[in-house]
């Protein structure tokens, strides 16, 4: 059972990598809004977890299915549900039967190593999370869900169910307004929940180096999208003040929390100072583009 699970995890990891590499390519297009890029990262995230998909003649996998993958029919009726077998080490799928005993033995051993390492990584992350959380018990309440602590170096949102905004003791009063606007966007978008899911995904697919690379860029685009949301209705003076506030907090980073100064400062400053508002028409165009990319990336090859 464990070997069968690992077999499909390997397949999902390959498809997630293909989707993630496409997103890495698309994020280089400066014309794309940062929120659009942020949303695009949900597509490889889904691919890393979803073993099946709807068959579609416009799927990206149609380009490679005849050469490097095999499409396995899960449900024949419309809409046709299929799974993509990129490893092609099996001759039957329900139940899973391998082509050779050697492949079976290799996957049995590999699956055992995979689950042990995954559990260790997840356990370490959980321990580190609660260790960081325990350090904030001495934080002083300012108002609402805003706390001040001398144990952090950058403002950040901690927690998922009841998120708290933590402010360092040395933050200037003039920067506080912009910091709170930034962190409130993280709370509204449930970014800490997505951060936790992304970390869990990388832990499950730890053997795939691309999953960790994607994680890094996902966190970076999360902050860029948050910046874009905050400055959307700012005038030129407010935008510059926001950039200065970011520069002040640039040294702080938080692995388990959405931090105000946690991504490459130079890149964020460039994006902030060059930000241009989208028109309604361009917003609709980008929405149509996102839907098209989602259809192409989340569906499987036609049988």
C-alpha cells in the first residue's frame, strides 16, 4: 500500500514540476501583475497533490503524452477522469502491478525511506513552529490582534486560525500604519494557511529539489502580491513612504510567518516604485489568461 502511494506521489511530483517550471517562466514577464503570478503558483500546488484530472484535448500534457507518459483511465464516463503515469513502471494499475520484481523491490524500499524522511521533516517543522510561538508568549497587547515583542526583528503575522500581528519594539510610529496595512492583507488572504500548505507540500515531495525552489519563489511572490495590494490606492507620496518603511524592516525574516521585510528588498522596492494600476479591460484580460492557463495545466491528455 505504501509503495503504491509513493508511486503516485512520484507521478504527481513530476507533473507538479512541469507546472512549476512553467510558472517560473511566466513570472519573468514583467507585464503580469504580481497577484496573477501569485495565483499561478496554486496550479503546481494542486498538481503536487491531485493524482487525477479531467481529460482535455487542450491540455499541456497532450504535447508529451505520446512520448514520455501514459494516460490511465480512471472513469470512462463523461467527464472522463484520467491519471497521468509519467514513470511507466507498472503494467496494471488497479491494483498496481509492476513490470519487474526489481522495480517492485526498489519502490518498496524507496517508499519506506520517503515516508520516514517526510515524517521527520514535518515533525521538525512542527517543533520549530511551536518553539517560535512559545517565544512570543511574552508579547504585549497593543490593541485588537496587534502585539509588540522584543524577540522579533521584523513585523509579521503569526498563526492561522487566530492570526496575530507582531510588531518589534523598535518600530517607528510613522511606519506602523503601512506595516499594519501590509500584514492585514496577509490575514485577509489567509497567506499563513497557504504558507503552511506549501511547506507541507515541500515536505511530502522532499526528494524533488524543484519543490524547494518553487517554495522560495512562492514566498517571494506572496510578498510582492501583498505589496501591490497595499499600494493599489496610494498616491506617489504614500508609495514612497511605504517603500521607506519596507527599507527600515528589510533585515527581518520569518520562516513560519508572513513578514513585512522578509523578501529581497531591492526587488520589492523596484516593484513598488514602478507599480502601475490596472485598467478594467487589462484586469479582465489577465483574468481570462489565468483561466486559460489553469485549464491547460490542470487537465490531462485526451485518451
